[in-house]
C-alpha cells in the first residue's frame, strides 16, 4: 500500500470533525478559511494533490491548484463543485451517495407529516401551557388521507421516499428526465403535468442549471389549492419568490422545506407564514449518518492515493484516471 501521510490534502472552510481527524491521521492536512483562489499560497499550489470540501469549489479555485487530482465532496449533491471543469482538468470528483438515502427519506416523510398535520405547532401549543389553559390543539386542516404523491427526482432517495409512502397507502407518480423501467409508478414527462395529476409534490431533484427554478409559478398553480409542496433536494430548484406568493395567496395549501435558495438565509416572508414547516437543512443530520459520510469522504481519498481508484466517482468524472505521483507534480 502506498504511503499517504506526505500527500497534501486541502480543506477549504468547514468540514465534519471526524473527516478532519482522519485526514490529519492519514495525510498532510492543510486548511484555508474558504475556497478562494487568492488564499492559495505558492506552497499550497505546489503541494496540494487532494481536496475534501463541503463548500463551493468553482473553476477558478480548481485552476489555482495545478497539481490537484481529486475533490472529495461531503454530500450526495455536488452542484457546488464544477465537476465539468474538473473533468476537463482530469480531476476526479467524488460524493457520498447511498449512505444518506434512508436518513433523508425518513426526513422527507417526517417533514410531510409535520406540514399536513401541524405537529410542530401542536407541540408548541403544549409547551406554552395552552393545552391546560385553552384545551386541545385545534384539529389540523390537512391530512395524508386521500392524497396522491408526485416525486420530482426518482433517484435513490426518491425511490426510498416512494417505498415509505406506499406503506402509507398513497399512490405515487413521478417526473424524471426519462421514464424508468424498474419502478411501478406512473410517469409524467413534464413537471407541470405531474403537478396537475397529484396534490402532494416532493422535490428530490439535484441542483444545477438544468433544474434551476424548475418548480415555478406554473407548477405551483397546477398543484392547486389543496396542494402540498415538500423540498428535501436543493433550494435552487424552486422559485422561492413564486412559492411565497403561492403560499400567501392560497394557490397551494402548504409547504415543508428543508432547503432554501440562499442558505442559511431564510426569507422573513417564509418564516412569517403559518402554512409552512421549516427545517434548517437537516435531511441527513444524524450523528451516525454524518459520520458515515465523513468516512466515505476520507475513504475516497485513501483509495485514490493507494489504489488509484475512487470509490464513488460522480458521473462527470467516472472516466478520469489517476496520474502517476511523478507526473502529477509539475
């Protein structure tokens, strides 16, 4: 097995503590405040051959590291990394799929229940002493009974959500770029068509230019006044201003959001609404799942530098091959 403790790995900004500990134990760990080219020193530019990140890694930052071989992204979504540019530079990009699938699917179902049944507000009612003073919390206007669910993004997580909701007795439909041959659910070739056919829309789509503001005013109008919108994917997939308007005007019934366009900034207009349930991007945020994600980040780095292969390459870089240690140092 090749020695890795002299291989320089850069961590820009914050990273899970367990990942930092393991990188420090296995590599030469370097850190900078954020992924900004101007913070890269000449020594870093010469030494750094790997990166572990959970922040924006753009083309300029990649180019600031001429000997970079691999970017290990913390998270299944990697829209913050310019994987296309990395591929053109023969830089491997990895993510952390599968590990968080079940956790995020659990969160999606919990968020849906919170949204239609108002469980957070009911708990606040109890904690404030209103149950003893005023009686039971008013019956929720919403329910899962009789609902039809549409899933935008029938990937690993979408399938796991569908599996759970079938157990609730709910019919499932979905929209992807193309129909799948191995799922029994109804397919709609447009997102507007899916929204018109269901009254509960769950967004699990990845971020990026292709899905930017895909959930817009037309989609929300098609979802209808009994419609519930849940977003567990990426905030960029939703026109947030259109969503706020739809919630304020009753174009849709309610929404549950774990992700936002400009995290951690959440519009005050959303916070003020009573027909929305909000979570601070906690879809995969359990100790056990986040630690497993951290392990996969580091395992990808170790595998790359000891076995010349990545464990979980993203599609854009699946064909990137490792340069030899001698040729990688220019």
